[in-house]
């Protein structure tokens, strides 16, 4: 549609029935969008609550243990299984 065609239509009025039907359609669309937004917010809160309930089933156990590991040259690694690696050799305490 070029500028000449726009000038032709600019002087014509839109009938009231067409305007009302377009406005009613827009109102229904806006109402549906609000329902979708509210539904998405409810689903987001619900999924967050479900994850919180799921994660709260597990207990958090905090332990503080200290270990003394001695090696001849100072290169020792202690893991949680009770094994000590000194210079690449595994030794169980």
C-alpha cells in the first residue's frame, strides 16, 4: 500500500459495528493474556514450592573432622575414603 492509497482511505470513516467488534476481540485477547500471565505465575510459584519440599526431605549433615597426615617430603593427599596418597602411592590409615 503506497502513500497515494493511504490518502484515499484516510477520509473514510469506519463503521461503529466494525469498531465495536474489533474492540471486543481485543478485549478478549487481553483478558486471555492476563489469564495466561496469572497461570504462569502460579505455576512458577508451585514449581518452586515443589522443589523446596523435595529438597527438604534430605538432611544436611555437617561434619568437621581433622586428620593428621605425615609424609617424608611433604607431598601427601588425604581423601574422604580414609586413603592417603604419598607420592602417588595409596596407603590406608
